[in-house]
């Protein structure tokens, strides 16, 4: 293995972006957050339908006359709440599957609850509901919902919808059991098994890859105009869950951010800067226009989440009832993946000074696997994470001649807040036998000299000999432009690039890349007739956050379609990150130069 170091003087320090590093903005003042989502309920938490929130405290009586509360239905591990109508064909078809799930998961500590919305007559409703469940061999608790109190609180859409909650009443998944049955759908076997996967991911301590899906069944009444149960926002019933979902991955002990936000005391001690950073939408970092695209890894705060946070801060940040707190999130020491199949480390460490500018560092690592490997998940970990801004890894196959500047061979990335990369079921990236991995590492000194020696971990598909042909290969390509000159002082200079698809396939992720003068991005899909569809819009691009935007649903492409990318650059003195507004700028790897690369992942058919 060889290590190559490049050092050039003159590059100014990047503007820091984490909480404590942005305190310089404090003189602007703390902006108020408009409660656009719930103007009539300032200081109140609207319960009931978003993944990650606590279930509503709706009281009910079940078919046996026992009283209960929706938020307390969970067993030792959690609860599986099923909307059901005995007269709906989709509910009928899923009854055997649910009976199988009961046998499998009840012994693992899950309670099953069937919310029956069938239009029974008032005199024998409970009897009919119990009889219906019994005839379908369902043993779980039956709750009659003739008043629609539960389905309203859950914002249930159809009679086949299921809700998975943990043992603290936090909603983890909502949607379909799988995709085998639906209105006009009757497959021999399911292609997607969302509920089973969500349960498995929850039990293994992983993030749920698909926390929401659309359940096709007999539609329930639209609850949009109905009143929803409200209660005051507290740390334990609402804010703690929001912080866990959106902030804790970075802001935790051992995380890349400079301060932990894992307890009530830690959060309230930082509430002024939290208010400022969230109201300005500087945190959590997310550049995509909320009106364009649907993203599986969306870190942004919705208007309702901003309203909840703002009302809590303005109400003097009440702690609330500790019994309503979520289950604490656990992190695997060293890795987010539970058990890597292989871990590789660069041979020579990089010395990072306490201050100054460290240009991109490069290390080459030969894989030395005894055969081709199919990667289903991968994760990059520096040994000194607090001085690493990002790491890009490029694959160089034996004998391959790659273009310079990170255009070809993009394989993996460590970007702030996203250390673990997983691929859709049945898809993987291929590492050919004998391939090299090129690490491109961007360091940012933090006041203390440190030594870093990065590692990369892989999880492989089971039987490599059977992988090829059974797995769909994920390819990383790019629409790039390496022939440009940004004039000195240009404040809004556009650069365009194109990529032509020659095969059909599915787009799964987009990752635009520019340097310090990058200002905005737009990525479109152009069909064979020239019609453009906007895939991603980033009105304020920030070099400090190299985000890969992962589609919730893959985008189908056909031969003759093109990706059309446009990036805008600010080479003026008004750009505080600009290394030299008087210089013309060309393509180059260093941050005082520029890049125009729209990376994307896709699965060719």
C-alpha cells in the first residue's frame, strides 16, 4: 500500500458548521418560529400519526370490556396494531398471515391489537368483533372503534394498515404488512415484506430502512378535518423523540458533533443555540427543497416539528413525565453495522495538526480478497472523527485507468451524519478480486493535534458463488463537467452537465458535489422527448455537508433518458468561504479549485 500526501498553502479555513462553531452568528438574534402547521394549538403537541412520535393517550374499552390506553398497549418488546374490517376482502386475505405473525412474535414480547372498524349493529358489536377475530384464528386483543377515536388518532388510511410501536409507545413503522394483497392486487407471494423487516431491524437495534409505506385496503374516512387529541409538549413525550431522530446520531458521546444532546439537562443547557439553529434551518443539515422529491434519509424538520420545538422552548422547556420517555437508543461500539464481514484499514496514519489547513489526503489500499465480493452494506470510520469532515472512497479495478479528480470509480462515502450505507434488498456493489480502494480524506483541525487511521467495514451477500445473477449490481456514475472557467467576481455562474442512459434501470440516490464556491444545484431527468422532471433542488448548497439524497421510491429510467445537472457558483467577495475572489477557477481536486460532479447510484436492469 502506498500513501500520497499533497500540501499546498493558501487555502483559508472552512467556516465551521456545528453548533458550537456557529455561535459567531449569535448577534443576528434568535428568530421566532411560525407555527404554521397548528396555529390554534401553540404549546400543544398534536398526537397521533407521524413515525417517531409517541402514540396518543386515547382511552378505550376492548371487546371483553377491559379498559386501556392506546399509548400503553405495548408488550415487553412492543405492539403491533392492526386496522381491521371483517367484511373487507383485503383484511380477510391477511388474516392467515397475521395469525402466523402472532405465533412468531407474541413469544418475543409483542402484543397484537386488532382495531375493528366494521359497521356492526350496536347491540351485538363486541360479540361480532370477537367472533370475526376468532374465526380467523386471531388471538390478539380486539378493540371496537365505532367512534373512530383510535383510527382518528392514528390517522389510519385503510383497513389493512398496521402500526408497529416499541415498548415505550413510540411509533416505529406504519403502512402495509407486505405487497401481496390489495385492491386489485393478488400476488402468489410478496415482493416486499415491510412489516417483517421493520420488526427485524428494530429488534437488532438498527434504524428502520422503510419506516412508512402505503397500505392498499378498504379506505377509511378522511380524518384531516377532525379534531386531534392535544396535550402540552414536554421533553419526555415529544422533544426527546425529535432529538433522538434528528440530532443524536452526531450529537452523542463518541459522535462527530462537539456536544452531546442525549439528556434533558444537555438539551436545555443548549436551548438558545438549538432555537437559533433550527429556526434558521441550519440544523439538522439538509439542503433539499422540501417541495421536490421524497427522501428516505430526510433529516429536515417539518413545519409541525419546528412548531413543537418552538412551543416547548417558549413554554420554559417542561420536562414532563419521565414514564413517557422513549427507550434510549443504543449504539454499537465502533460500528453502526452489527457485525462486519471484513474490516480494512489504511496502512499508514495521517498526522493532523492542531491548526492550519490540511489539504485532501490520499491513501491507497489493496483489498486482497480471494474472489469477487458483493457488498450489501458498508461503513467508513476514522480513528479521529472530530477532525474528519468527510471521506470519499474510489474503486480502482485491476488494470483500470481512472480519470483524475474523483470522476470515475466513486464507491463509498463518509459524510456528516451518515456513516453507514446500505443497499436495497437484492442489490449490492461489487468489489472485483484484486481491486484497490483510494481514500480521499478531508481533515479540519480542531485545536488539538491528532493521528487518524481510517477503516472501512463491509457486509457481504451470503454465498458469493451464487451472488452473481441473483443480485442486482448498484452502479455509481456521474454527470460531470471538468472543462470550465469561473470568472473572477462572478456571483451566480452556472455550469451544466449531462449523462445519457443506454440501459433501463432504477435511480436510487443522488449526491451532488462542489467545493467552496458551490452555491446551488438542480438535477433533472430528461425523457426522450425532451420533457424535464425535477429530481432534486438545492437552493443553498453547503460544501460542509456532502449529502447523499436517497429516494424513498426508486426512479425508473429508460434508454435515451438523460440526467441534466446544473450547479451555480459564487466566486465573488460576498462569498465568505471564497479562497480568492480575484482568481479564475478551474476544475481540480483541492478545495481552492472547483468540481462539478453529480454522482448518482442506479441499478441497471
